C-alpha cells in the first residue's frame, strides 16, 4: 500500500496539504512523509517556473485565506520569498535516521512558518528540536552535508518515479492529488486503497452487513444501482464439477467428543488409604502398605517418591496369602516419577505394572466389580486429553500424580471425565469429585465411591482472588462496542463480533479461527462454543490448525461462548478454564449472551488467575503472552511427548469415538 506525501517547508501549500491529509487520520493507514527541495524537483522534472503577476499572487493569497477560514486554521501569508535551508538539512537527516521524530518535526516547522509567520532559521530550528526533546547540539554535530545531499537526491528520484513534478503532492496507490482543497477525494482514494489491501471475504462481509442494515426500499434502490453500474442482471451459478474429490481431514475432531456425559457408577466401591510403617527403606514402606490393603478396594499408599528399582526382588516380598485386590503408589523408578500398580489375582499371584514417562505406557487400565480405573504417569497426569480419552473408554475412577500442580488439574480431570479422581500429592492423598469438590484423605481412611459425585461436606475449588492487570503500552482491551478500544468484543445472536480500528470479523460455528491485527501484533482467536471448552483435544486441534495457517508470531486467545449458563455450572467449569489457560498458555475469555463474564490469564508459575475490570474494560498486556510458534513446543514439553505421538493420539481419540 503506497501513500506518500511530498512537500517542502518553504511552500505554503504544503502547510495546507498537511491539514488536508488529516481527513484520513481515522483510517488504519501510515502516510510516508518525504521532504524535497521544490526548486530542484521542478528543474529535474522539466516543470517551468515563473514569478506570479500581482493579480495571480493576490488570487492565490485569497484562495489560501478562504480555505483556512473555512477549516479554522491559523495562516500567515508571507509576501517575501521564504528560505528554509536549515530546516531542510535537519529534516532530511531526521527523515533518514529518525522517521517518527521527522513527522513531528515537520509538522512543527510548517506550523511555525505558515501558522505563526516566523522565519525558521537555525535558532528557530534549535528551539523546535528542544521542544521535541531532541539534543540539537548533538544533532548538528552529526549532520553530514554529503550524506544529506545523497539522501535528498534519492528522494528526488523517488518523486520522479512516482510522477511528481511539483509540491505539495500526495501519492495514493496509482493516483496523485496535487491540490490542498481535495480532502474528500484524498479520503475516498485512501479508503479505496485500504479496502483493496484487505481479504476480499472481510470486505464482502462488512458490505453485506451494511446492505442488510438498510430498510427495504433503500436496499432495492442500492441493488438496482449496482446492477445498472455494473451491467449485471443475475449471478451465474457454477455447476458442481464431477471430478472433485472430497478431501479427508485426518485430524477432524468427532462431534461426539463435544458433549460431557455422566458415566453411571456400578454400585459402591471402596477406596482405602493404607497405613505405612515408619521406616526409611522404601521397600519396607511399600511392603507394610500392601499388608494393610483390603479386598475389593482401590488401595493407595499415601507416601510418595519412594525409590523403586527392581520388580523381581520386590515381588518376592509381597505376602502370598492375599486375596484379589488393587494397589497403587507414587514412586521414583530410576529417578523418574512413576505410577506403581500391583494387581493380585485370584490365585494370590502379584502382577506388577509401571506407568512411567513413556507415552506408550502413560495410562494403566483395570476393571473390578463393574468399575473401570485409569491410572496415569506423571506426564499424562498433566495432559487434559488423557482425561477425555479415559472418559471415552468409560473410566469411573482416575488416579493421577499431582507433583505440586499450581493449576487445578485434579478438578479438571474430574469434570472432564465426569469421574472420581484420586490424586497423589507430596503430603498425602486427596480425592476429587466430578463437581470440583476436594477432600484430603488421611492414612486408614475408607471412602465409599458411588453414584453420588458430590463431596457435600467439603467446599469446591475456588479461584484465587482476582487481580488487576496494570495498563501497558501494548495492551489488548475488551469492552463494549462503544468503548473505542484497540479491540472490542461483543456478541450478536449466536455469533461473536470482533471489531478493531482496522477491521471487523464475525466468528461463527463455520469458522475454525479468526485472525486480527492490532498494531504490530497478530491475534489468533480460537472460538469454542459451550461445552467444547471441555474438549482439550478440540482446542489442541484448533491450535494445530492455527499453527499451520496463521503467522507464527500470532498470539492465541480462546473465546468460549455460551448462550446461557447457570452459576452452578460456572463453578464446575472454573477449574477447566484455569487449567486450559495454564496448559495452552493463552487467555480464556468466557462470554455468556452478550456479556464477558470472566477472563483467565496464564500465570508465570504454571498457574492461572482471574483479572478484574479496569473501569468498564478488561485489559491484557499482550507482550507477556505466548506466540503460537512457541506454543506447540511448550505444550508437548509439558506433557512429555513428541509432536508425532501427539498427532497419533488425536487420531486414536477420533477412532475410539467412531466405534
């Protein structure tokens, strides 16, 4: 997109044109200011110059005065020839070395020369530089006549290549505007140039919305005008090509995985927390825990991080008179946090299994008395996909290793899988139900697991107190559509409407993701609707699509839209929202109806927190957020699997759901 403003400080029309281009100040466009020596430009372009007659001079003066009176501009006509050598030298250096300061400097010079009527000599230039917090002495020491002349020659050649023969002139795409009293035309050309730079789909959507907002009569007149101007009667429908082969999406997420189902428990089942001997030998502690087990129960050793290295030697220490039972312990197997699982069959023989960091053995599976039990390794215990995978296979109890989790993964596992969760912590064992209630279990405790998922005597998980995020230079603000913020979020019907100062985009069920740009930052919005937020493999799938299609410096933001949501359901959802923000290193925005209810941000210590409104808006510093290019690797590093294993896991989940 080309928008260039060629001007000269000594030409009063450049001052007037500077105000004319203010007509496009509200458009997301950057005007490239280029100062040139008008005398040299006219000579190089072959433009004949001559002194105006008194009548011509008086006409030009009256024209300029009338324009300034109409626009409310200060203007001082200078009859004598104006010299701006010092201002031009400094302007050329700033244009080459400090373009942002150059525009401010040029505006100040033109204002002083033609708005106030001052003679902009070296002393005045120093005053202007001081007002702009620029060290005038250092700048004048840095100025090089040779470099300045060379750069000015380059600017003159650029002007000639653009077809410029005099100043002021503004180039907009392939069009040139040379008169200052053409602000409306400048705005029209700039708007057309900007619209041509947008994706056609975005322009069509915006234009369609404007058409639909018209009343029926205006709509018919507008369509009639379009038909007449374009000589189009009816759109041509292209028949289906019989040779088209439908593309099979290998990573398509199954529809069935979007709904949380309450899996029925089959009768009562006991969970027993074993008493352990006070010993320093890990094998003695495990042996004493096994001796305290009970039949037809999930038996848990409450002591964690016990060293375990030799399966064969340990098997010989297990009592031979034990009846069928299950035993789980959180251990260190060759220095790696692992899940130890022992099943004693009807003959009294022990069968030892280990779930380590190996993704192929991330989940152990067992069934007893109609109950299905899934136990996870350390890495799988941080992967919300594993809770969904266990739910697909019908798990009633999940056993995971907490390892000092700051995020409420246990509550998320229970909510996602609609199951009981037994969680190993460094200081003992806790149990979590499917409604985010938690209870700490002491050694010797027995608890009956049944269809009642609620631990009514305990409080549910509550988030930490909301935090107010400090305003930063590069902030992302969510508020009402009238807030005139950098980005605004609201809802229209069943869709989300996201508007920025540059474009508007509609997020609907048909869109996988939407990209918007704020200043120098790309934002990748991941819309998920209602219970889709529970499906971490869906979010993973969306992130992979964004990773493949968006720029890798995009910042991902998850938007969860609900048409209606009860507060009781929100309480259950909060651990999932917090865990998703932590796992995916992305803000999670919860929208109900047409209102933003909560925004969760990832913390720096593997945690998540709510933020408060700043007046009427939520403000996010996007400079602190993870880019999509780094996100995939962070997720896989957190759950300890390779990218190929991760993709194959998504495919397995899809195949399981289809059966």
